[in-house]
C-alpha cells in the first residue's frame, strides 16, 4: 500500500449541496451540485453537461475553454462536483440550468460504461440488463422501477403498523421444509443438513399466538427448477397474518387496505417515478368484488370439476371485474381444498371448498391468502387425511395445543407486484439482482 | 377428513371488539373482549379471570356458577371471547374490569403450557426460554422485549427515509463470500456451490452508485464456530450506506441521527414496553464524543502499538464518555488499517490509520462504520497490498470503474441493539428464534 497516494478531494464547505430537484428554488444564486456526469454534448461555442443525482438531472452550460477541455477528459459516469450560477431557462429540463461552472471530479474519470446510460431509453437485451445490473440500475428509468418497489414497501409496513400489526423477523435457516412438495435449498449447517425457508408461514402463525397480528418483509427461497418469467429462486415476500378473524373475508379486508396503502405510498413517495415509468396505478375499490371459485368456473365456462383456474380463466375474470365492477381487482374465494396446503381452513358448510382466496390484479394472480386451521385436533386430522406424517411438522403443530385464535393471512411477492404495476412480463426486471435456475450473479 | 366436523365459532357482530388498553373509554358500557385466558383465580364467592390481548391485560369478575364451571374447564392460554359490562374499579389493573361476563372459547381448551405464563416474572432457564420460544414469547415481559426491537426497526427506516435513503433488498444467496476470513455457509444451488451472504456490504456499495443513499434491513449469516453470548449464526442487520461524504465523520453524523431516531421511535411506539422491561433508553447527544484510536489507547493506558481495543478498554472509554461528556455513546475513530477490511478508506495523512470507527454504547461496541474506498485503482492496490487475489471480488471491484462517489456506511445488529437497551448479556434473549452453533430449532 505504501506506493499508493491517497489524494483527498477537497470540497469547500462554504456552500451546501443542492439536489437537482431543488434547483428551481435557487434561481440566480450560486449553487453546488454533485452527481454523475450523465451526458455531454459539445457544440462549437458551448458544451452542455447533464449531471444526474438521486433527485434527477440538471443541465450545466460550459463555455470556458479550460472547463470544456476538462469535460472532454472526463467520461460519462464520472462523479463530479459542479459549482456555478443557477439561472432560469424554460428550455432546460426542470426550467433551470447551471452556468459559469467550475467542474471538479470527485474521483477517477469513469471508464466507458457497458451500456449507454445517457440515452433516454435504455434499449438492451434482458441478459445485458441483468448481467450489467450494477450499471443498468443507474439509468433514470430503471431507478424509477425500484423506487416504485421501495415506496410499496413503505406503504405495506405503514398500513399494517397503523392497524396494530407487529413487525417480526423470523429465521431463514430452518430445520425442515415449510410446505410439503415445495422445492427447498439444502445447506450445510455446522455439519448438519438444514434448509432455507420457503416462507415464514409456520413462524407467522406461531407468532399470531404471541402478538395477534404480525407482518414480515424478507427473502424467501424456492429451489424452483422452472425457468419461467414468473419464478425466482429468491424473492421478497410481504407476509401478514392476523388473529381473531371471523373467516377469510376479514383477511381479504385487511389485504384490500394493505394494497390500497401500497398504492397510496407509491403516489406519495414516488410521483416522479410513476411518471417516468408510465406505471398505471390502480384504484383499489372500497370493497373488492368476490366470486366463489365454483361461480368463477361457471362464469368462464369451465368444467365444474376443474381444480384450478387456468391463466385464460384468470384473464376472463379480470375482464369481468372491470366490466361489472369497474375494478382492477377480483378475489376468487373457496378454492378446492385439494389444491391448498394442509393448514388451510375448509368451508365448514361444504368442506370440499376452502376459506382461502386468490387476489387477481388485472387478470393475473397477485396474492394468495385465507383462513388457517386454529384447532390442534384439526391439524392432526388434516395431516392424517392427506397421509402426511406429523413428525416434520411437530413443533409447528404443537403450537396449536396452546390456544391460537382463529386466524389467517396473505403473502404478496414484491417483484411480482412491481412488475404488475409496470405491466412488465418478467419479474426479473423488477428485481435488483435476480436469482434463478441459471443466475447466481451479479 | 370426512370424519372431522368443523364447528364454526359464532361471534355475534352486534358489538365490535374492544382491546384491553381501550377499555377505560368504555366504562359502564357493554364490551366484547377477545384474548387468551391468562390467569384464573378462584375464591369462594367469586372467580377472577385475567384475559390477555395484544394491548395488555383485563380482569374479568365471574360470579355466575355456570360461567365459573366453564372457567374451571378451560385451561390457561385458551382463546376466549368475553362479553360483559365494563365497570370502573380502581383496584383492578388498568382501573377497569368486566363484570357479569359471558365467556365463550374460540377454539379448543388449551393444554397446560410448558411454562407458567401467568406469573408476573417468567423465571425459566435460558434453554427453556429458547426451546419453548413459541410459548415464552407470549409472556407480557417477553412480548415487550420484541416490541422494543420492532419499534427500533421503524425508527431506523423512518429516519433514513426522511433523509433521502432508498430501501433496497439484495440477494442472500451469493456466488462468493463477502469478506475474506469470515466464516460462510455453503449451499447447494441447483448443483453448484453457493453461499449465504455474510453482509450486504458489496451490494450496498454498488447501489450507492445507483441511488446515492441506501439502507437495508435483512438477515445476514455467519457460520460462527464460537459459542458466545454475542454471536448468532443468523441475525438481522440494519445496514446503511451513503455517497458524497467528505469522510467518515459525515457517516457518523448520520449514524447519530439514526440511533436518535431509533430511540425516539421506541419512546413513541413502545412506551408501555419500556416500562414493562425497565429498559433504560439513552439520550443521544447532539454530537457524539469522538476519540482517535491512538488517543483511546493512551487514555486507557494501553500499549500504543495495540491493534485493537480489549473489552476492558471499551468499558473504560465508556466511563470516560459518561464522565467527561455525560454521554452513553463514544465513537472511536481511526482504527488501524491492519484490523479493517480491504475496502476501508485509510486516513490520507497517516495511512496507518483508517477512516473507520466503532460506536461504543455504555462501554460496549454497538456499531462499526466508516468511509470506504471509492477509486478503482485504490481497490486494486488494496487487494494487492494484502496479497489477496482479485478474482473473487472482480464483479464488485469492477463497479468502481464507473464512478462511485466518496461514500461510507455502517451496520447495526438488531439483536445486539435490543439486548443493550435491556442490559441483557445474551443476544439470544432478544432474538425471536435464535440460530447458533447448537440451535437450529424452533
């Protein structure tokens, strides 16, 4: 290390930094801007530099030959400080620009990025988008995509916190697989086998016994051997579970409020990003239209013995919701018990049907939820009825010996949610660094 | 399943539920309470039932022989609904009680719990506390411990969101180990080896290149072969990273605001739990006293060539902070570069010292943070200087070719933070379901 010198970048503190978005309030004042050299345009008498910071873009007008020469030497993406005069210019983006600038790099000149970030549209293939994620997320349109997700997370937590839910953080390394049949990653845990949690399902139900109402935002892991646009090996699950419900309808009501809160948060915290991405935010109706599974099959003209809805059925049901109720959301309740996990609460009147639901958003499944069993004896019967051994679930099932209220919950996949807001086909485009069958980096 | 009946618990909806904490506003009105049968006391003419819900406890006075007989048949922890009259009684906890109750179980009678939750103090051994976590967390004093953690999480996020930080969610399954020397869990990833992330360090630095300021709350994994009171194999890390800093002092200032925000959130969202646990919340001084590592060694009378602070040194420095500055917090800056990771920014004037710090809270290390390298050439030199190959870090290091601003950050361990607020020795007591060398369940 002795051969390296460590030049310190002196930043005079006589003037505090102004973000690009705040410049309109500084017209005719000296300003100090910091960001990335997003774009350079050289004309004969003048050069324009566009600087990007976390709030947006600002145009810098360069006339001095020395500064123009410096600009020529600095590649796009070089981190710079610009000190100059802020002036109004209706032609400039944001209505202001910085003139008479001093430009100072705050590090080394950037190498040429693997993608052209300065173009208004980032036109790259999906593999490039994902392989070069560290760079491609810098594009304003890409940043905006994630800001929709980040705002949604705030909305999810704020809505549930305001309703008396307690945030929990449960282990991702577990001793057994969460749900039979699902694929699971295996781990070497100090010489013993362990697994990555496929969901916090068992823990959140256990914690209803403690806090009544809980939510968790965290990674879940599926060793998903399918290479589809809808599946990831690791994704962010927004989980909620609540006690003292009458049935799944109480859960659906909370889900409705939660989704509405997420949409509100996107409006409140990411209005610029909604514009940038062209995301079409839904209006969440005060009451989400609900169809029983049996009636849904009838409506789409499917065989009444079908155990599940096909994508085409979901699309038709989405159209029905829009046409009949003016709603982007439709809930289908009563899915057949045979297609639901063993902890699902059946309909007491017709035990063939469950007290669970799917929430369809614009004709695509977005959320699964429902009421769960809460009696210990029902758990024993449910496992026996499915010919499943008790042993792998013993700790979980044991919880229900000690008084767990009637309860239910739901889980929203963050990436799927964001992709749907954007009308994007592939959930990978809404994931910072996706993991799938083929992808373990970056 | 055909042999099972599914009795539905009818809950009359003529009256909405009142939480225990809200009963004082319902004096002399009929009320509907739902919760766990926390405690029963039978006297000759009357029986008392204490019902616990998420908000607290309420006393129910039972005189009717039928209801007393029912109460005798229901074990503690049975989930019940109580409908009765709310009356003022200064002797009762909370100043109110419910009289003339109808009591209805909302499920099966509870089995006898493995610990006596009705006792004011939960006096059990650590192994019992952890083995029976699903039950022991139900004790009001235990619930309160986690509520301190949950409120702290809100404070962490709210403080940083208000300062322009973007929440990120980065992968926990990674292709390489984050930091050389640290222990790492190995995973079978579709037939390839992969690892569990030991920290989001590389990702959060990469994302400073995108969003300038980021934070993440999520699990981190250490295959920690030490069985100590301070180490967990999985814990919740509160990470932040910010660009456009002058040096580590800017990072420390943000850390100060963040810790202050966490303390404020605990006051705001968990005042009852602060009382219940007796947690002594610190006052965070407007400016945290800072000592250089060199001066810290001198102050405690240690050898000036010591590369690290011993626990006894930290204790003495904590006393110094309290004595000289009336502060529970002391920051030690300038730790020797040899003891810090390769991405640490050295002090440009004396490259033997780093621009990193530890934050001591009441004489114990709570947070590590500092400025990181931001120039690509510095990364190459740093790895070379340590004789480390570039290849395992290539993707990460490559990021710095494309303009990353001077930046730094910090990480707070949630469980350690909560344990310190409580004055608890063992971080396991502040973890919902801890994972360590020996413990993989519940």
